[in-house]
């Protein structure tokens, strides 16, 4: 694939690198890379790969641009609130490099479409934010023999690696054989994330993609890079391929994609049976409407969250202060705990049960479910 005079000028700084040069830039131009997610990690990955001249960039995302994204998802801006993230990303990237082919897949990645989507690309970049999709992406990559450029972020810490068993390295399951218990790791929406953190990890992922394409340098294959933004330190963990891995080991037992939501213990919107320690938002509303029930609704969100949305009649007790203030609650009273989406409240239930509370429940879906319920009852 020959480069035009304009391309030779555009990529001059690459061409002057002996490790890349003209041959490497041609490989970059011929490469097909699929990015899972156009959010925090996907933003720097897509920006840099488009600027580098990757021939085809695929984007998988089903979400729309929300104002809370803009603190870290630099692909998007205020003008594009409400846009599909794939459309917003395509619009931004065509201004970076109009010669790159942008292919958008405005869909959720599922076991029904993963193998088909991945088949058309050379490299998969994992910019997802939940465990079911990470395991799905990993398994599809291994089954198809595709490299998986992994990244994850949470609060002030990020991780990056390259998983490629077909190149002699480990897969994601070699590092994390089992997902954490459901609710043990809050989402970024619950736990927060430093806005610049995905810029660091996403840039590392983009670097790994370009190195893999050109063969330059030493990759992160067999190494997990961990970054702590608070101390500004990197540390490295060696990750070896597990001979007993059920997916990429010597005697694999996973030969097809599975139900990852169920395997990770994640409830889906269609789930009809709540967790034994959960009540519905209707139960919470009934408790608030009828003081005679003797139920106390405790809002464990942080003050900045309550400043946006108040639950009239609830008792504020932030999760961050629960260990210091739990004795303000009465163990014999029936208590409903509510947070933003229902993750922290389940963790708080577990904590209070260990303190001797016998009648404490988590409000399933939290404030988001409560607001959705109220909206559904409003007249048109």
C-alpha cells in the first residue's frame, strides 16, 4: 500500500523513526483496529490511532453523550449532548484525520455479535468498564486468535496489558480467573475516577497497538502495568500463561462464548427476582408515604450527590461515614438503604449485618430506579 505525498508529509515524524519508517507506516495504514467503547479509555485511544493513520478504526458503543462524561471523555463536547457516542466519535475523528476509515457499530457487545464483529479486525482494544464485557471480549479474542490490548481505570489507579495466547502470552483469565463478587467493585459512577487518568492508560493502550502493528520495541505481553496517579508511580506485575486456564490452557474447557452477566453474578434489567437483601423502589416509596410502617429510609450517598437530588423523608448518612456513625442507627428498626444505583447500599447492608442489624435492606437500583419509577407515573 503506497502512501500519497500528502501522507508522507503528514506522517513525517513517524517516517524519521528507524523503528517505524516507511515500512512501519504502511503497516499502520493497512491495519484494522476495533475499539470497544468510545468513553474515557476509547477517547485517547481513538484520537491517537486516528492521528497515527490506522487504516480502519472500528468503534463499538451503544451509549449516548451525557454531561457527566465530559470530565474525562474528551472525544465528546457540550455541543453533542444526547448524540450517540459512535456518531460523536466519528465526527471528532474525521477532523483529526479524514483519510482514516471510521466504522461505527452502534450496539452493545454481546455473545451473539462479538465473534462476527471481531472477525473483521486485526487488533481489539478493550476500553470497557464492566467485568462481563471484559470476559466476553477476552474470550472472543482468544477463540479468534486476536490480540487484546487491555486497559482499565478506577478512581486514581489504572492498568494496562496485552493479552495474546496465540503469541505465547496469557489471557485475561490467566490474570483474573474469577470475577469479583457482584457489587464488590463499584462502577466509575459509584466510585469516581480522576478525569485525566484514562488519558494516561488510553495513551499506553494506543502505544501498544502501534508497537504490535509495527513490531517496534517490547510489548506488554506477559506484563501488567499498574499506574497510581496519587503517587505518580508505575509498577509492573509479571503475568504468565496459566497451563490450567480453562480458555487458553493445555486442556481448554471453554470453547464457546457463555452468559457473562450470569457468570459474573450481575443482575440485568430483565431480572424479576431481586437479591434477598433488596427491596424495590416502590417499597421505599411506600415506607416514605406511610410513617406508621416504622421503616427508616437511609440515604447513604455523599453530600454532593444529595445536593442534586433529595429524597424527602430520608435520613442522610454518607457511606464514607458509615463506619464512624453506624451506632446512630437502631439495630432493631427496619432500615432501607439507598444509594445512586444500588451497589454501595448492598455493601452497606453487609456491613450493618456484621454489626448485628437484622432487618436492613438495600433499595434495588437506587436513585436511578426511583427517578425512573417516578417519571413513568407522570402524566404525558
